């Protein structure tokens, strides 16, 4: 856990220096696949975590998760949370409900009434893939969805973050619009990319990957592969990978391939 966070902090340091050079925006963006564990850095200057507050914002509501360095017991997610020794917030088994932005605030002064500037703000984006039943023994549809605070549009190419979501084949080539379509869901604004696959025996071990990129760098991805076996083929998730952490998902029938 601690190692993961260190790796992550290294990535973040590079990221924030890039940010400082381009836009001057300090907010960090963290991308994670559902089911994994994540570490959100506080990046504040106080080492005494008993003055640390973590606040979670989503859908214009704010919830205190950590107060005075202690977990608030009344949040439904408290069992999956813990505070790292560097005041980072660790969240286990990320779900699609966890997206949003997280603020780490620290307090100083005798009465802990002075607010240490600046707050560390971290946007958490959650990638999640679901699939339909295999119909007629052949056809299956995969839905790759990115859960983001602002409902990042499917092609965010004009904003400074340039967050994009798409399916690629095993050669890493982006699928054409005939194969995969992305659209923002009108209900939530979350981007969803749909891919329908016809499972053929000759496609054994063929792979498809849903990727999220930020400024053309892959941030997290989920890979699916076809396994042929009598009486028919199945499609299973083989791995997911994050550029900023070393964690990877282990799935029941998942012989993880070299990633
Ligand atoms: C982290 O802290 C450093 C130094 O205080 C600051 O320059 C940087 O912008 C911060 N990064 C984030 C993501 O908050
Ligand atoms: C992770 O959360 C999902 C629901 O979001 C649950 O079904 C699963 O059992 C959890 N896994 C672990 C290891 O706790």
C-alpha cells in the first residue's frame, strides 16, 4: 500500500510540474479502474496528520470523510478508507460511486483554527467496464464508462486536461466509428464507449482494450480477451493497468498476460 502511494506521488510530482509549466492549475487528476485501490496524496506541508481533514465533493454536496485525522464513522464508505502516514487518503476497492473531487485541508495554530494554504484538491476519475450476456452464443457488447466530476465530454480535446476515452485493438490502434461509438449519457454527462464483438473461434486470445488518456498519455485501461472452449467462446477481462500505480486487478479466470 505504502509503496503504491510512493510510486503514485512520483507520478504526481511529474504531473504537477507539467501542470505548473502549462496552465498553472494545481488540481491533480487521478484515474483508476473500479475494483482497485487508490491513494490520494494530501501534498500539504504539515506532517502531523491529526490536523488533517479530507472532504469529498460530488453532485454539489460535500461530505467530511476524515476529521482531525480520524475517520468519520457515519459515512457508508468508512470501511474502505484509511489515512496514510503521510496524510494521504487510501480508498480500497474503488466503486463507480467514488468519483468526484477530494480536498485535503490541514489546520495550524494553537486552536487548530488557521487554515494551511493551499488545500490539495484531487479529482478522481473512475473507469468501469460492463458487458452484456453473450447472445445467440456469439455477440457480446462491452460498455466502457468514465465517471468524472464534471462529466468530462467524450472528446475533451479542447480543454487543458484533454481527457479522452476510447477502445483500441491489440495493436493499440483506435477502433473506428463503425466499430465503437462514444457518447455522453444525457442523464449524467458521463462518457460511455460501446463495443460489440462477434466471438469467433479464430479470435481466440484476441484482445480489446478501453483506455483513458490525459494529454495523450494512457492513465488507466481495462483489457478483455476472447477464450474459445467447447461449446463456445467467452469474453473475459484479463487485466487492467494504471500508469500511476502498480496495482492490477486479478480476476477469477485471469491468466494475466505480460502487460
Ligand atoms: C503540491 O505542493 C507543491 C508545493 O507546495 C505545489 O507546488 C504543487 O502545486 C502541489 N500540487 C498539488 C497537486 O497540489
Ligand atoms: C468490492 O466491491 C464490490 C462492489 O462494489 C463487491 O462486490 C466486492 O465483493 C468487493 N471486493 C472486495 C475484495 O471487497
